[in-house]
C-alpha cells in the first residue's frame, strides 16, 4: 500500500485539467510514483553526504534529477512561511495577491541594464600590483598591523617630506620544487659529466617556467665567473649556461642582460691567449 493518498492524485489531475479520473487509476499510479520519488530522494541523499551536509536541500534534489536526465525544479524561496487559502473541503491553494491590470500598465518601466563589456587590465606588472579601479585595494587596517611603525632617530630626514614613494623590500621565497631544480642544474653545470650538463643546457633553453629563478641564475653566473678565472672547463660551462638562458624565448631575460653581460666582461681573455 502506498503512502500517497488517492486524493492527492485527484488534486494534481484537477490542476492539469483532468477533472474526472478513471476509477482505480490513482491506486495504480501511487506505487509507481512513490518508487520514483524514493529513488530520487535516495540519490539526493548521496549528493548531501558527498557534500558533508546534514540537511537535504533543493540543490541536492535538482542534482539527482539532472543525473536521471529529468527536468529540475523551478521555484522561489521566501523568508516568511507560505500562506494557504481553503477553497473547498480538503483542497488548499497558496494565497496570492491579486494585481490589477491597470496597475501593471501604469507602473514605470524597469531601467535598462548596462550592455556587457569585456576589457583587459594588468593584475601585476613585474610583481607590483598597479593601483587601478579594477584591482582590489589593500586593507589599510591589516597593513598597519603587519607593518609596525619605523623607528625615527633625531635629526633624521623625514621620508614623507621628500615626496618620493618608497616601496618596502619584499623577500623572494622559492618553492621546494624550484629550490631543488636550482640545486640540480647548478650541480650538473659544475660537474664533469657530459650527459648531466647536456640535460641541464636543454632544460635551460626550452623550459618556460624559469622566471623565478632568473635572478638566482644570474647571481650564480656572476659568482662562478668571478671565482673561476683560472678554470677553463668550468668557465666554458658557465658561459654556455648564460647562452642557454639568452636563447630561451619564453624568458624576459632583458631584465638581467646587464648582469649577464657584466659576467661575460669579467672573463680575463689575456690569461688564455
């Protein structure tokens, strides 16, 4: 026996324009409809459990219906409880406000929405976020807490009086993967194994994700050239490393060209000629 009563199907049939159902029709439909409802609710319970929630929502029901290629529920939610009005014994409908057609015609037209526009802007330029309306403004309260007041000495010039904007120094931190890659490449460059050096050169020439390591590589090249003027093998490997970085089209090496050229100029050619 179904938990759904026959009167429920009669009301649904009347709402669809079926005033008179055949005898026994509701009794035959009730078990089938109850089975479908149970299946949908069970699927919705699975979505609820997957979302780690304790309450079943309309969204879970809609996802269960969508998984069965059925039309989802459409409706609206209200903060106040829905009021019902009795129209006949055992039949209730929602109490809706009657609106006059004249009021609808005399009501002002809604404002025309803005035309959708898509444009581009810079989120960051060289690691610095530009101050434009499209970017979020940093919270001043958090900056005050994070940045304590600087100490002021006697007879020291006031930085705010010069009118020059001073940006605080930001410590550059590498990820563990980047640090491991840097150590592997530098060890391969300084080693005498041809296979490791060739693999490092190929990676430096083609890898597009080396932007964060460019300042570290430029400093490594500068230090090695400075202290390896009498080691021709290591000096050749370091200069070949600089050439590989310059050949990588994915890197903005122009920001570090001066450092690389300075390292090349430090080579004492007179010692080897």
